[in-house]
């Protein structure tokens, strides 16, 4: 039991740890462009957190249901739960992103009064919001991997989004686009991580179903 808990808990904790590490890396790079740029990026990240935190809650909320169905090998019910959750998460992400996009100016203005910092905050927020509607789908799939006990896949995803994909993307996009590249690194990492988690989820589910069929025979 302890091994099972650690196998799923460690990837989740590493994801949170790497989120802090990646922010340190981004802040260290954007500091080269001045304090106002740092302030603008900080507020932009807070804007996307409005969508992100709600979507994380969505993914965590469905996790017990997925784990229950996987443990009972009720694959048809699990499929229905996943279909509903993914559609609902996508719609929720679209609505929240749309609201944040419409009221970006008001949200950023609540934090920043300096005109330079405000301009940075607006520009970075628009960039980061370009893929925030995908957060819900990503977190549902990521939590599904943890719920069905796919420790290795969950570890790969958690290491990749904020580490193996995002941190290299920060330096690559900065070299290509300058200061805006630091903001575009997150959308690039979001898309690549979503593709990765979708592939791992499909592969894991197929493997588990085959294993169940072979065991039953």
C-alpha cells in the first residue's frame, strides 16, 4: 500500500515542485528586461491562474470516480465518465478563458498602475490565455493517469509540462522571439504536454484493457 501511495504521490509532488522551479527560471530570464517586465509577467500568470486553478479542481474532482471504475474494471462506465469530464472541462476552460480575455484590462489594472508594467501585463496575459482553454482537458487526463495507477506515465507527464518541455522552451522561444518568447514558451509547453498526456492515456488504457481480458481468460 505504501508503495502504491508513493508511486502516485511522488509524480504529483514533483509537478508542484517543478512549477516553482520553472517560475524561478522564467523570472531570472525576464529580469534581464527590467522590473516592469517581471511585474507584468507575474500578473499575467495570475490572470491565467483564474482558469488554471478551477480546471485543476475539475481534474481532482473526477479522480476518485475514475479510480473507482478502474479498480472495479468497469471500463464502459469509465469511458462515459471520461467523455463527460473532457467535454465539460473543455467547455469550462473556454468559458473561463473567454471571461479572462474579455476582462483582461480590468484584471491587470487591479494589480498594476505603472503604464510600462501594465503594457507588459496586457501583452503577456493575451499570450498566456491563448491556450488556457486546454487546461481542463490536460488536468482531467493527468489525474486520470494517477487514478488508474499509471505511475510511470504520470511521472513522465509531471516532469515534462513544467520541466523537460517548458524549461527548454523558455530558452528556445526567448532566442527566437526575445521577451515575448518567454511568454510564448508556456503555450508551446501546454500544447506539447497535452499531446503527450493524451497519447500516454490512450496507450495505458489499451494496455489495461488487454491485461484484463487476458486475465479473465
